[in-house]
C-alpha cells in the first residue's frame, strides 16, 4: 500500500508512514510465527509491496538473499533506513517496480511474500499479481499472502456510534470502487485457481485497548481514508471530521474501550512444478 494509491486515498505521507510503523508492530509477530511454522529453506525471497521494509528483518531469518520491491520511492527510502539499522545490506536489494509486471527472471525465488498488497488493488488485478508471483517462484517455492477481510470483525466494545459510522463508511466506499472487502477470505480460492497447492492458512484479529497504539492506529486509518470517503460519497468531509472527533473523544473518555481490527488472513501455497 502506498500513500498515493488512488483506492486508499491517503495523501499525508508523514501520517501514513507512522501508521505503517504501528501497523507493523501489530502484524509482525503473526507474520513471523506463520513463516516459522512453514519451515522454509534459507534461499532467496521476494517481498512485494515492501513499503517501509517492515517485514525485511523477519524474511532475513528465512532467506539468504531478499529482493524488496515497491512502486513508491519514498517508501523505499524508509526501507533503506531499516536495512541500515539492522545491517541487512549484504542480504537485501531494494527495487522500484510494479507487482503486476515484475522485471525479474522466471524461477528465481524460493519465497514470494506480500502483506496488504491485494487488499488495496482492484480485484481484477489479483490473479495477475499471483500469476506473476508464480512465474518468478522456483518449482517447490512458496507464495505467502497476508490480506484483510475489511468487513470481518472490525468493531469496538463498548460500542461507539462514531466508530461504527466510520467503519461502515469505509466498507461502503470500498464497495463503490473496484476493490474488494473480501480479499482475505478469498485468498485460498485465488491461489487454488492459479494452480498452487495450499500448505498452510491462518486468520486472526488484533484486539487493543483505548490507549494502545493499535487503537490509535484506527484514528490514523480513518483520517487517511477521508479523501476516499468524500470522493465516493460515503461521507462528506464535514461528516468525516465530526465522527473522527467523536471517535477520539470516545477513546479518551473510555479507557476500558476495546477495538478489534479487521480480520487478517494468511495463506501459504506451493508451486508444484
């Protein structure tokens, strides 16, 4: 996901970078556990939509060489900082490119990984991304996808009418574009149709309390989504601002409030030949 993604609608790069940092702190333990359980061989890996490089330190445990690809040069600049901080320069090559048309040779990688790539791409492009991933995978290589079911399990307790309104608006706004709220639940069917064999799958939803960073992430997320809400007519700018302010107050006034993020789906599938 990149800040200028027209389907996401984000334009505040500083806020989006902060969002990605918090988001990764929540998702990374689940990514690491999923990869660990696969027992992957230490060969070559491709990280699609690497963004700020949040997954690179994890992939470095399972690959001797990593190609990290993203379409956004600013995100790649952030990923370079991760490489320098964790001394990954000998393992990781950053490349600017398009997951729909990989400028990479056939049968190159033992692992291809993507997290939150398909969630914000038009549904009609999903099979192309998977087919390109299959092309660059070695026989016996594994494709690992981690994507959201945006309309699955996203809620708060005690209920917040402001949060509920914003969640429903995001779901409706996405429904009015070419992107799916069902990307995560549809992953297994997608890889099966593409000729891969599913070898592992998992799903989870992160629970956080009012003052936890992951709860604050929801406010950032809704803020970044405002342009899309307005553009699609799901909410007006004024309505978005009212509900965002109301959500902030609900979180502030209810220290015991809990928020569940949308359900994340993980699928690993093997290229048979």
